C-alpha cells in the first residue's frame, strides 16, 4: 500500500570499497523505522536477508537486541527509531553493516528531505549501478577474486565459482524496474510448499491430517523400529524441542531465527555436533546466523512445519500440543511425522536455494520420485547419476538460466541435495561415496545409494497422499 506520509528521505546507499562503485538511490517515507529501512536496503541492493545486520549512527548501534546476546554492543532496538526523529536535517552520513562474517559495509547519506508527491508509491528506488555481490562470497576482497575467476575460463577455480554462482553472473547488471517491483516484498524464508500458510497460532493445534497413527504399525518391521530408535535426526529433533521447552528463546526480529546462544546450545546437544567456526589462515570465521548452521536449521524447519513448534519474528518459540505429545510418541511415529512434513509440506528448494531453480519445483516431481524410489528393491544399489538423469528427463526439471553450460551438473547437484541427502538423514536411504579427482583435487562424490527397510515403510506410508 502507498505510504501515507508528508515527506520522504532521499538516501544514497553505497557499498564501501567496491570499484567500480555499487550503489542505489532510494526515497523512503520519513516515518519509516530503521528496521523498515533495513528491509528496503536488502531489497534494493539485492541481498537475501540471510545474515545479521546493524546500523551505526554516531557512537550508537541499532539492530535486533536479541542478536547482541551478551550486550557487548549496547544494541538499541531498530524498530523503535524513525528516520524523521533520528535525522531532522539532510547531509547526515551513517553506516549499515550486513553479514558480520563477510562484513559488507554500506555508507548511507541523506541527500534531501522532500515533500511526498501525490499518487507516488513509497519506498521506491530511483537510480543505481551494478549488481549486488553474491551472498557468502567472502566480502569485498573475496568478491574481487570471484570476478577474476569468472572472467578467466582457464582460472583453476572458474568452473567451481560458476557452479556456485548458479551458472551465470553479470557484475554490471541492474534492473531498476525489477527492483521497484520487489520493493515492499522483503526476502523471507519460504518453508511451506502451500501458497497460503495457516496462522502460526493455529498450526499444530491438532494432529496433522497426514499423520495416521493407525497405519504405522502395518508399515514397519522390527529392523525399521531399531533404525528409527538410533536415528540421529530423531534425537537431534528431541534435543531442539527439549531446549526450546526448557529455555525462553525469542525469534529474531528480522527473520524469526533462533538466537546465536540457542543455536550453539542446540548444536552442542546434537548426536554429531556441527562445526560453528572455520579457520582460514589466522582468521576464524564463526557462524552469525541460524541459517549458516544447516543441521540446526533443517531440524528447526521440520519441527515448525510438522506443527511441533510455534513462534517467529519477535515471538517466543514454544512447543505446541503436538510438540509436547511428540516427545512421548513411539520412535517410529516420530520419524514418520518428520518425514511426512518434509515430503508433503516443505519446499525442498531450501536445501538448494539457487536462483536457477526458480521458486517451486515442477508439478509432479515428488510423485514421480515416490514411484521411482518405491520401485527400487530394498538393499539393491542404484547408480546415482543414471537415477538423477532419469528424474530430470521424466519430470521436466529445468535450470532457469540463459547460461546452460553447466545446467546438467547443477540439476544433478539439486537432486543430491534436495532428495538423496535428506532421505539419508531420515534413514530411508544409505549412500555410497567414492573419492574422485574431477577438478584437480580429490573429493568425495555420491556414486550410488540403496533403499533401506525403514525407507520402504516411510515411502509406503505416503501412498495416496500425492
């Protein structure tokens, strides 16, 4: 809806230390808060809102106080401060930092304070130059190396970077019309496969319709029950639920993520605790967002979609009635609940979130995969590349990019990340890897997989659900 304001702020946003410069000029309503300005910056620059951020105005820090878990920065709540109160006159410069690991620093300058024009929609972007760097490229210096590698087909990292970037990247690209179409629709996590999601308060109020406890006893043999008992994913889910039951954890204001303290505590309780930092030379890169710790994020998504949790932006994460009962369910039903949530309700693209995949998978992909996997005899090895190629051909899976040079390998990677890896986590598949040399160094590659007895039961449990 158009902002009902009398004045707008003309602000130039410049990404520091980029040459040629990357910048945007916006018009933002004077009554916008810093949090709303953050959302505008994310949209017009082209960031994905995956990481933490903060504003520095003079000596004060503004952001989400929940992200400043130890209070070291004295972070003030960005939702409580409006532009018209902070900046009574033009000419002021201040800083916005996004992703404390890559440290993308932006300089914002209030160029003018203008009367709002009747009939205009605000906020809006009025000018800009050059594309936003990819997320997680390594900051300004990493971005320079990334561009050098892409520009030189003989560069040893050219193919790897090209695949990582989704098949193409034009550093000069900037589409003003597209940016303005996106304004007002800030980036958010699209977990749910359905277009309309039920209110969080109502999710999980009753047992999910797709969970039929009367059926599970007929689908699983004793080997499956033993596998479910020892499954790391099931135990990790219990660790997450127990922590959120016993501790007050409020979702961050920007995305609803778990706090860093909660992520670290939950990760430490996992069967195989994930790494929370990497060392490169003398520098230590520590996670700055729940999304960067995939095992925790994956379990959190599953528990939310299965109706075990409710919570979100600025709201406490709590167990629902179904979540409380989940703790006491038979182990096989616990796994069944999580598996059905993933297969029937989750947008699988969260596991392979590249632009070339679009926003949704083609209709019928899950149904075809269900048929193909059930046709595999339990325990019999299936060659991964042949399986992936057949799924690509039969479902019309496409890489939506003008550059199709590596499209086939990207689609195979998508099937590995969205299908095979999660099913291994559920105990439905067992994967076989081999060490191969493809790009001048040895790496582990998926070569085959086989269906487990537990997998047979889980897949049969979904018959008739598509």
